[in-house]
């Protein structure tokens, strides 16, 4: 009953060793399943395993991470695996990739997430330590975005290690946290783009009472609503992915049901991506319009608005548009766009540090006032 419109066409094969946990196998176990009835019509075949945690402990068939090595009319060879690279969070096809690419993408993902975590931490400490930097609304939104991205990276980096304890409750918790911080990061990206729109398009900013409080309710509350709905429907939608071909007993806790993944992640991200893209285009048109009206008055206007254009493009590209690579990761170009996706988005925290710390004049000035010494130090009245 757990697989609608499917029927079992092989005997069930099981293997276990009493009072022992089998781990760290160099090669996965190959299972050859003979068909009870010949598949003469070339019907679609799916490899499944019995998940004892589904349906509140009653168990059920689960296709997550399982793929077909070979099939014909008489038999099917199955093995189950998973993805650990960053692209798994939004990989629309949700199918295994070549082992070599998987290893390279995994290395890129862990290196990028590690670097981003470091620089996001530096950005947070800098803004929190220097009170003058966090007085305005854009800085407060940036702090929340950095916090969401930092937690997303940290949960991703510790995911495989925590799932290795083989505790269903722990794995569900990790998957829920990963899902929550992913949605929270995207929500704050959207709020960042809205703030960017208000700052550059609205000549006179509209006053919103308790603006940051409302942003926090939206930024942290909307993802919580989505997670709560999923958990109420069935907590077993979250769980551990199946074993990898190259590392059979290294699991990854994430959403296991495709329908839930496409609705609660892909649809959510796609709507925010469209919103950010619309904001980005609107801001560019507004800057171009302002530049056209003012560049004749002074020769410095052109340089100033070109700088605004560069800043707008950089901010919107870093805070959402690079995630759009995943929507092109199909067919022959899938691997190429997964590489672009993993490189740009795992390093998102590093780019935020560069654009909002290293290249921001006020941040550099405050750091020289409070953290530097000797000829690099500035006084408060410099």
C-alpha cells in the first residue's frame, strides 16, 4: 500500500547478522532479483527497500536513494546510494551521478561550506561587535541572513556524521533543521531583495512600524509553518538516504519523499527566485532611469550610478540568482550546472564577507578604528 500503482514482482531478499552492525564495507553488496513474471512489456521497474520507520513504525516500501544497475525481462540488479554534495539540497532529478563527479562535488561542497562558515562567522562577529554597523535596517537583515546561512552550512557539514549514529529520531531532527534553515535562508534572501528595492527604487522610503520585528516573524516564521505542516502530515517524510556506492554506510538525512521535496522545497525556492529576479530587473531599470536623468548634471553621476549598478548586480547575484543554476541541471548539461551550483552557493558566505566587509567603506573604517594599531589605526574623528 505504500507504493501506489505498483506491484511486487520478485521475492523479498533480506540479509542480516545477529547482534552486529555491518559498516565500512569497501564495496556494496550486489543484489540480483529474479522476476516472478517476465517483464515482456518493458514496464518501468523500481528498486525499493523496506523502511521499518515509515508509517509510524508499521513499515513501508521506500525508493529513496535506490537505483537500477541493470534490468531485462528476467531479472533486475539493484543497489541503493545517496548524494552528499551540496546540490542534493535542490537537485531536481534526485538521481545518482557518476562516482567520480560525486566525489569531486562532495569535496567542493565541504570545502566551500567550511570556508563560508568561517567567513560568515567573521561577518557576524564584526557586525555584532561594532554597534555603529548594525544601526540601519539593511544591516539587521544581513545579520539574519548570515545567521541562517551559517546554520545551513553547519547542519550540512555535520549531517553525515550525525546520521552515522543510526538513530531515526536524531536523523529526522537533522533533516528538519536542514530543511528549516534552507527555507529560512531563502526567505531572508527575499527580504534582502525587498529591502534593496525599497532603498533604490522608492525615492522616499515608506515607514513601516516595527519593520525588523515583522521581517523576523516572516523570515523565521514562514519556514517554521512549512516544517510544521510536513511534520503533522507524516514525520517519516524525513529520514536517512540509502547507502552510497563508494561509501555504502555513509548516510545523509534529508527529505525522502519526492512529492514533499518538490512542494516544500522546489516550489518555495522557485517562487522566491522569481521574486528576486523581478526585484533585480526592477532595480536595474530604476538605476538606469535615474542615471539617464542625472548624468548630464555632473560628470561624477555616471561613475556613481555605475557603481550602484555593480553593487546591485553583485548583491542580487549572490543572494539568490546563483541558486537558479539548479533549474538548468537537466540532461547533458546537468553535471556542468551542478558544478556551478556547488561552487557559487557553497561560497556564498565568502562572497557576502567580501562585498559587505572587505569592500564596504564604513566597515573597513570601523575595523581600523577598533581593531587596528599603529599606522593602520584611525581615530574616531578621522
